[in-house]
């Protein structure tokens, strides 16, 4: 099974919707915990890496400005 690499600035689609109805999240922090900002209402949440990796459906957008 291929391990997906996530980076700050990527937009991901989660399996479960946020209470505002949006499925899209912007990654603002990576590490043992992920910082995510809801693209619908702007709410910021922190979730553990394991829960994040289980909940991600796909990567919608990748931030290409950070590549060296």
C-alpha cells in the first residue's frame, strides 16, 4: 500500500462532512497532529495523524509554490 504524502497548503476531501456541510479542508500544519481549516466556514481544528489518514478520501489541490 502506497503511503500518501501530505503538505501544508494541500486541499483534501474528507469522508465525513463538517457540521457546516463542507467536505473540503486546507492543511495548515503537518506532523503528529494535523491542523486543518474548513473551506466552508473557516473553522480551524487539530486532529491526530492516524484519524486524519483514515478520514481522507482524496487530495483535491496541491500547493506547488512550496516545491524547491
